[in-house]
């Protein structure tokens, strides 16, 4: 498991992220994806009845395509009160042994950017993502079951050596980064890279630290 320091997360940022998650929940019309199964039930090489589909993602200044064909994975502990079993604010058991690459989920906080900049624009619905999250470790007991926020994705390597299935597709660990300033969001959209995000985090304005989760997505990267 990974460990992260969340001391930089403030109450104001937490409240704003909760608002962003719920602000347009009414737009969700698709059914929730199936809850990820425990490691004893889930093969890391089977589709497990999941649909296939794609989203965009950003990699080193370019837009790439993520191809999904397996359910998300959220195992406990930590305990989660969301139907998905997914928790933000704490790491959980990995879906396989070894190092797992990170997918950074870029989440607008307190504002709604242009939909063209959102790779998962529908709150509560994105291909093989959890539709709900337990945010109570960050926000308190009132945020134990909220819809998946609209967001975009950043990775820093297309084919990590540690990735499963011959390096072409595999599990990615989810870390959330909140963006509180529309001008900072615009810089991320223009930069399309983790290097841009790290520079903005170092500046310390309009963006949060990395927030761990127990969620994992399975996809391959197509450039």
C-alpha cells in the first residue's frame, strides 16, 4: 500500500470538492457500473462482464485514448459506505502484486469548466469507473456516499514496465488532484502533462496535493 500526507488539504477545499461532485448529479441517466469484486472473486485477466469503451487522457503534452474492458477494483479496508466500495482519502489493497502506475484524476473544485476539457463530463457515470465514492475521510460523515465528479485524466507514462498483460494494458492506481482556480485548470488543459501539474502544485495556488484512494482502473493506452 502507498502512504500520502494529506496535511495540505483544507476544509474549504474539501467542501468545494463535495459541491463539485454533487452540483450536476441530476444529469446522470446511465445505470451504475457493477461493484468491483474482492480479489478472491476477480481474475485479473477476465472481463468479468464489464463493457468495453474509451475515454481520452493526457500524456506528456498530448491527448491519448484509454481503452477499458474490465471493472474497477475497490477492496477494503478502508471501509466504505458507498455502494461502489470506493474510498477517497486512504489507500487500499492492490489488485495484483508489484508496482502499479498512477492515474491522476484532475477534478474541478467549485466551478464547471468547458465540457470539451472534461474527459468524463457526466457526474456519476464514466466507463468502468465507480459511480459513487465515500469521501468521509476527507469531508466528514455527511460525505459517505456521493456521485463520481466530472473530471479529466493525466498519466506520465503510456506503457510502464510494471504494467500487467505484456505492458499493453493493466491496473492503474487512482489519485485525485483538485483544481480550485479556473485559470489553473486552463493551464493544465494547455500543458496536458504531469510536469505542468507538478509546477502548479509547487506554486501552491489553485490546486491541491495528491489525494490517495483505494480505487483502481484497468485500461490500455492508445497513442
